[in-house]
C-alpha cells in the first residue's frame, strides 16, 4: 500500500491528519495540528504537490494519546524500566519506531482528550495528547505488523498524569506521610494539582500571593511561578499575561 493510501485508511479509521515538511517535524506553511483534517480530496492535493511529505496527527481530535520513550542516551530500556519500577505499564501492541530511534506507544481514550503534553513525566518519558509525527512519515514505522485496530484503551495512570493528577507512583496514595502537615505542604499539593483553562488567571494570582506571603523573595517566587505555569497550568498562560498577573499581585502585596 502506498503512503497516500495509508493516510486515507487512517482517516477512514477516524484519525485527523496534517502535512509536515519532508523528513521533518514542522508543519508545511499555513498548516498546524489545529488544521488537521479528514478531507480526502485535500489530503490527495498535499501528496500531489509534495509526494514525500511527513504526516502529523492531531491526537486530541483523534482521541489518541502517545507515550513517547526518548532515545537520547541510546538506551530505551532505562525509561521503560523506570516506568515499570513505578508500577506504570504500557500495555499497547501498537508501537512506532521514530526517526530518532525512540518509541511511540499509542493508546485510545474513551472520552474527549484535551490537547496537552506532559514533558519529562519521568526521565526519558513524555506524554502527548496534542500532536505527533506518525507513520507513514519518512523514518517512522509501526512495529510487529500492528494495525490501528490493535490500539488499546489508555491505562488510568496516563489519563491522570495528563490531568496533572498522577504522582510518581499511584501506590504512594496508599502510604500518606506520617508527619504533621504544614502550610507549605498544602501549598505544594495545590500547585501540583494544577488548573485548567477555566480559572487560570485567578489560580495563578492566588498561588503567587501565597508564595509571597510565605516569605519567598519576589524574584524567586516569580521564577517558581514560571515553572508552575509551564508544568501545572493547562494550557499555560502566555508570558505577557503571566507578567501582568504577577505585577498586579506584587503591587497589591507591597501596598498591604
């Protein structure tokens, strides 16, 4: 089956695709994963114009999630073993070998998926639900003859992690700390629980104010705020908006 027919088969299976530059990861000009489509005539025109394009998937629209195992240190087993040690299994028979030698484990979600990504969930492991380069792109291939029908439902730990609700191991929930809890502990829990698009500004403002009232130096509190925004706010606030919130809270704090 040629590459175009493979992509058409993917679309007929319910997936949303977009064109990527040949041998690369960047969308072709005027496209992005937000413009992913199931329009077969449009897809045919992509290949007519450039037969060697790579293909991207809008994972959220396709109700798919990918666990990305990096091969940065030429050692795929280390991150896989780390996941296993934490009790996180990857029960998927649909696995792709990537251009860099990494692995993409594909899963389905039985409910709508928010487009996001949790980078460095643990060392060498990213969780993706926004977009991904996929076969039949150049230098991407499905292993062991798997088909799209082999993509299983995502384990609960993946869903929790993408919602910022997973700890390094869910088993930790069965072993709460024996120590007395203090303000700092509650604040850390609030930060890690994160926030979604519905209440980002107020939540960020509240967290920054609490950091300042805990005695954190303003410049250090702002550095933490940037990390919090990048990792626990979905989607993160734009830099200008984050600065505006922080400046407003800092002025209020100084005037108290």
